[in-house]
C-alpha cells in the first residue's frame, strides 16, 4: 500500500474513497456484527450439534487424567464424568487450579499469565441531546491523556438496529492492565457516572442518559507479556505426557473471536484424533 500510494495514510484514504463510491449509501457501516448479539453464536452452534449431549448450567471443578488414557471430570453436582479427551477453555488461572495436583509445572506456567479487569458502560441518549454528529465508529484514548476511560464505541453508528432513530447508543470502556482497581472496587452507578462525565465535554452531551448499563469483566482480559510465546512452548512441553488434555482460549494465541474459533477447531481435531487412537 505504501509503495503504491506513496504512504499508508494516502492508501487508507484511497480505499475509503473507493468504498464510498461502491456503496449504495454513505451511511452504510463497514462493520458487521450478529444482529441478536454474540450469545446467538453459541446458541446456533448448539442447535447444529447432532448426536451430542450438551450439559448446560453444569460446572466443572476439576480435570484429572486417568491411567487408562481417559480423563475424569469432577462436576459441582458431585457426579463423576469420564471422557476420552478434554478441551480446557476456562481462564488460565482456573486451569492452573485444575492442573496443580497432577502437573505442577503446567499449573505454574498458566498462573503466570496475567489478566486485567475491564468494564463496559452502555449509555443511551436522545439524539438531540448529543451535539457531536457521531459520523464515525468511536475513539480510543491514549494512556497519556488524563481521562478515566480507554475508549468509546458509537454502537448505533457502527451497527444497525442498536438504537431507535431518535436515540444513540454509546459503549464506554474503563480499565486496563495496571489500572483496573476502579473496575473491581467501585459501584455500578459510579462507573456509569464516570463514563457519562468523561463523554460530556468530548461529544457535547447536554442531558442525562435515558439508559445506563454496566457490565464488568473481572480478570477476563489476558495480557501477552514479552516472553508469552516462550511460555506457551514450555506449556506444550509440560502437557506432552498428557495427550488427552488440550488447552484453547483467549489466554494462548489470540483474544479475538476468530482466534478462539481457530484454536477450538484445532483442539477439537487433536482430541478427536487422540480418541480414535485410544
């Protein structure tokens, strides 16, 4: 792109002009999301499964390899469950608890993966109460700025069907690694007030939100520190004597949904091949 247009910025502007020329409307958003929310992805997956038993609202509290090559799952109900193989997709710190009794090295490596807590504050306003045209997708806040938020997505501009025509929906992000105490310690109404007060001067908001919702994601964002790839290699080596146990999820090779789907597919293939051999 830089070689063709002289700079990356010129290349991006060229692509943006091309997109506008090829669009039926300048208001068409280039972003895509599931109309009924991310939960519908899991619901659709469950509906597509055949000859599979899905245990919903059933918590696993432990995983233990068996001498015959299988896996014993400990359920919160106290019922035993045996499997040929298992794919562990819980956060790394939870997986560490499960592995501690039979693989201390792997448990230590998992425990070393740090996590941050964040909060998402959804605020809805009457359109006439927001002066900014919201002609974009939102903004990010660099850490050098003295603001208590890390970014804001203009959801009703970014995706269709997120708010009535005379209202706007904004999603504000609070907390990051090393500065997530506010997310873990403060009340929901305070987080909503922090988000609202931060947006008012930036977007020219002149009234209170008609709706405010706070969703906390405590210890939900894994941090890929320097040396993360080396740690994963050591983790694979520590688990190599236990081919019936597989790891997948945001703590390892990507936090995005496509990354996690890819890891899930790869782990499922490995588990299936192991089950065929055992």
